[in-house]
C-alpha cells in the first residue's frame, strides 16, 4: 500500500454519541466536505528589529462537516439532532474513515471531537424511492485529528 495515493471517493462516516461504543446508525453518504482547519497567525514586531516580523500560531478554527445525499434505514440521526435541542450539553464524536481502492482496507481516519448537528435537510419526496434519505446533514466540531493507518477508537 505504501506509495499509493489516497482516494477521496471511498469513505465512511461513523458518529458516536457521548458514552456510546457503537456508531449511532449505519448511514452512507455520497459527499463529505468540511474537513478543514484554519490557523490565525499572529505577527509580532520586535522593538529595534526592522528587517523581519516574527509569526506565531494563534487560535485554530474549524469548518462544519457537511454530508450530502445520504441513506439510512432508521431515524437515529434525526433523533440525535432533536435530542441536542432538548439537551444542549449533548455531544458526539465522529470519524470519517478513508478506505483504499478495495473498499475494505482502512487508510486513515479523521476524528472529529465534540460534534453538534447544525443542519438536517430532507430530500424532495419521491414515491419511487424506497429508503429514508438525507439530502444534507451538517455537523459543527471543536477539533479534528488525522489518525494514519486506521487507528480508530478515540471516542
């Protein structure tokens, strides 16, 4: 596997509510966007040093994770989103798992900490579809880490 590029089309998403050891539900999504961190860099000007500015890292900020066009066979994601409205202290951890081309070998995990649902959009209703669909589901998270080689389990 070494030297082979990571592919972006083979991924899974697991959401673990606080205290749970099993994922919230089995849902598959066609798109995942928002694995993003931006660092605020501070410039410090030293007195008497006129030929440079010292740069130091500042606060990190994270984007929202947006999952699009998903399918699931239950209402657990909706229930979790509703439960967080009733109890704002509820959180979950999520993991975005990248798989190799074979679809089974785990290449890496993005672990997202202290997630909150921020958007749940139902699809257009159509009588010919037979599954519970999710058009868009977005999560806010406080921090994420990349775990190479599939070392999951930091829930």
